[in-house]
C-alpha cells in the first residue's frame, strides 16, 4: 500500500491539465506531482468546483468560497476515493496546494483531520472574513449593514479558522511576507492559532518575497 497525495490548484478560476501547464506556477506544480508519483505516491490532482473547463454551472458553483465552501465536498470526495483504492494506504493521505489550493488544503486539515494525515499549505486563505474585498460594515443603510454582517459571518464559517479546533494533522506552512495576492497575515493568524492549540506545524517564510 502506497501513500497518497491530493493536489489543489489556485485561482480558483483555473484548472490543471493532463500534461505540462501553460502557466509557469502550474508547470512547477505538475513537475512536483510527477516527482511524487515517481517516488511511489498515488497522486490525484483535483479540478474542484468553481474552476474553469467544465462549463458555466461548474465554474459558478453554488455556495462556493466565502459563500459556503461547497468545494469542500470535492476535497472530501477526493479523499474518500483515495482511501477506497486497493493500492492506497488509508492512513497516509496528504494534501497540498497554493493560494486557493492552500485554502482547500487548510480546510481539509481543519475539517477532515481524521481522513488527511498531513498537508503542505502554500500562501493559503485562512479567514475569508479578513479578506480585502469586503466593504465597511458601517456604510449604507441598516439593511445593507445587516447583509454585510451576515456575509462576514458566513465568510468566517466557510474558512479554516472557523474549524481550527478540529485541526489535528501536522502541516507545513509556506508564505512570502510581501505576498500581494494573499496577505501574509492570513498565515500569521493561522500559525498563532495552531501554536495556541499545541498543534504540530512547521513554517517556511520568505522575507521581502512576493
């Protein structure tokens, strides 16, 4: 029985291909997955809902991301498939990904540590309610303000930080502290929470790196 690895791309408006990718970032990810396969891992690259290449309804998935994290169904579905394989060790299933893939990696570890033994989270989003794009709650009329409060609550509930107490598996966290897409504070808050709960993690941070 071999160890297994799930990979989740970023975006989420992207997809992994069956060969070398046209984007440099995913060329590297594809190479890493090929390397892991050559070492004997069973590797599954997951094109989860809200990505491209599978039609409008798939891309505009219901309740995805900060509106409900419906992509978690694909994380769990991929993990359960991996566990069902005769050539796979069900006790050694890991997951990794960057940015949006880091978000899904963290979500898998926070909600599904019984299934996933370890993870590598590159510059992932860990709290949607702390994301950049939400307007100030104080703006607009009372109805708009209430809608924003509810949206922020749902965004937090859709985040790994909301399920941090269930995080039992070890993780490697990687982030550049000058990241312009996913702010470094997203990983800093996660490390603080894991440290507070005495959860096992390692961190690899790159100063002045985007």
